[in-house]
């Protein structure tokens, strides 16, 4: 028989480590998972090709209940010391928010308890004394501050499991568990910060399901500010609530349901005497989740804030990719410090979000400014003010058709040379600019494509009743058309454009919040459809203003700069 020194790491796990864990009372089928990959592997882009790096993988994760991990075990072969895997175990435990890190080489265990787990920080144990389920559960309770029986019971309520409901990614699990546990401890204002494309709606669904199923929260309101956010939510993750859920429509209230989806605008008439939400009693809801809470929910001057104030006794959870912090507005002041943050940089590093490359386009009129010749009039015959105009003025205070045409030409040149059927969003200054850009792009579009469909290039803006249908088709991976969408503000949030490969910036973006939201339209990864990264074409020097300085340290790939005529 081979000695331990000749056995591989895999053999050590099978012959020594797993039997020792099972002997302490752990169920191999339901509580022990081996070789657990918890990232997707970062995507690396070179030219037009992309490939994934290696996934991060833990040797063993031990769960008290499904999605409630209590320990991570890192193994080494017997040529290493018993504690050789501890640094890696601690790194994984930190990333995965697990209270106990354990290392082993088959001779015994080194056990390190993380913050709040007790007085003992580290200890050694032989193979016959691996911690029992009761011991590691006590560590978990101390780690998460679950001091009373009610909090413990709430923290153990089950996740929804269904045939078409995927298991949570590690960061979603952390967000869900921390939220449920914070509520179990009595916290009533909670903030979650998760980058666009990381599954905030799924996270909200599991939080609601666990609290609702356990009876901790019986009536729940999910608030959003755009119709497409509500409809996507009902058709998507929230479909599992079936007949227990309703959407508040036409300002009509039916109190027979348990879970309500609503627009802020659908609950208020901006008239204190007739506001729809007052048809509910102030204590009707136990839980309110505020999606995209950066968009005014904490602004005391907005009618939306009055809804939250009216239901102040309810537990309120704010969810956003971009917490708004200004001199007058603060999500953190209202909800408190985020209990969990998963940033764009983390998402790209883990391979769950698509990296991007930037092409910066500078044109002479942008670089040098524009001064009209003496006596120049606009299309209405009005005299154009004689002064120097710059990019902040273009398409708002002054329209230069030559510039619009050149931008459109550059966009179509890029698409023609790469993929003219790549889903593209062009962000414009306003609705009028979006329409002029649509027309300009059409003049440069490949005729062999425009002859196939008159929906190759469309304008998707809030003023157009047809835009809803265009938007649904644009975000549907199975629909080929529309391919290019010109927009102003409508598509900055709540647009799950999984196949978007190109984002064009021809708008003056004034805040990091808006910039992050726009970039988030391209961060979805769709491997089966060949979407592993996306490109930004920047005509307004926006990426230089934000991405290189404060943008979560997220990578900007393959920068280039060229000047048009």
C-alpha cells in the first residue's frame, strides 16, 4: 500500500479528509461539496478574440443547510505541512463570507476561526476531531450576530429551488444571506450595492421568497420607476410567485394579494389628498424593496420619498448599482452603509461581467470648438449667437449637421468593418438628437441590410409609443432586428440588453452614476451567443473623465484615439 507521501492531493482528500469530516456527523450528500468553482474565470480580450482564464475553485465547502456555508477546506498532498493550505483557505473564506477556514494534508487539520467566532482564533485537530455540525453552526451564529432563537430560525429559511431557477452565484448568496440575517437581527433600513448585470432582481426575489415563506414578512411591495423594469421582473424571476403577486395598474388597488409590483408613478397622483398609496394603511406592508434606489427615492422633495415615509414601519431595502452621494442627497444617510457591495471591477475580475475596450474619437470641431461665421442663421432663420461653442453645446444649444453626419459615418465604418449586425446603443443628448442620429446612420447603413428590414436602425425614446415594442425586440436575443438603437435617457437603466456589443457615447454625461448605468448596458455576458466583451466608442471624451480615474478601477482595454475631419 502506498504511503501518504506518494499520494496525490485528490487521494488525500478521498482517503483521509472526507472520511474524517463524515465521521464528525456531516452528510456527504447534502452538506459536503467538493471542487466548488465559484467564479467564471476572467475574460481576456486580444484583438477581436476573447478567452477565459481559470476559475477559482475551493477543494471542499461545508454547508449547514443549502446556501448556508460554514467552513471552507483546502487540501494539500502529504509532502506539504498540515497548514500549508491555510492562506488559500483564508482568501477563499474572505471572498465567500465563510466564518471558518481549514487546511489539511491528511495528517490532521489546522482550523482558523474568523471574526466574532469566539475566543479561540486558531487550533490544531487530529483526524478524529473535525468540528461537528453543532460546533460550526455556533461559529456561524456568532460570526453573523444571530444571538436569539427567532433570528436563528429566520436565517435558516430555505431558498426557492425550481427547475428553471438557477442556484445563486457566491456574491448573490452573500447579499441574500446578509440581508435576511440583518432583518433577523432587527435592522429595518438596508442598502445593497450590486453592479449592473449581476442579478439584482434575482437577489431581490430570493430575499422576498425566504422572508415571505418563513412568515417573517407577509405583505411585500417591490418599487421601481420604469414600466419595463416591472414587466421584466414579473415575467422573469418573480414568475414563481404565481397568483400571489399582482402589478398595480391604472392606480387601482386590490388588497387581496401578498406581493405587489408597482411604479412610484403608479402609486402617487402628486396630490396628497388623492395619492393612491394612501388606500393602503401605513402598516399594510411588512417589507418594501426599492429597485434603482439612486433615482430619487431618498430625495425629500420628490413625491416618491413620501411613499417610503408613509410606509415607514416597513423594513425597507434599497438596491442600486450606483449609490447616489451628493451634497444634498445620500442613499447611505437614509438606508445606512451598504451591508454588501459587489462592484463592476469584481464582476469583471470574476468573469461574470464582460470587459470592454474603448475607442476614443476626437473631431476637429470638438477639439478646437466651433464659431459661426458672421450673420449665420439657424434652420428657423434666427441669428446664431456669435461665440465659441464646444462639446457641451453641440446638439443642445447648437446643431451642426456636419458633425452628426461624421459621427454616424464613423459608427457605421466601425460596424461594417467588424459586425454590422452587432447590437448597438447610441446615447444622444436628447430626443431630437436621437432622431437626427437615426436618420444620419441610415444614410450610411449597408443597403443589403436595410432592404431586409426597415427596423435595422430605430429610435427608442420615452416620447414614442412605438418605442416599447422596439425595446422588447431589441433586448430579445432571438430577434435580429432592431440592431441599432438611438436613445437619450430611456435605455440608461432597466434595459437588460444581453447581446449589446457596442455602446456609443455622443452625450454629455455629467455624473459617475449615469456613466456606470450606461456602461452597464453592455456588461452582460452571453457565451452561447458569442458575447464575451463589448466596445465603447466615445465621441465626447466621457471615458477620459470617468473611466481612467474613478471607475472602480475597472479595466479600459485597447484605448485608441483618432481625429475626424
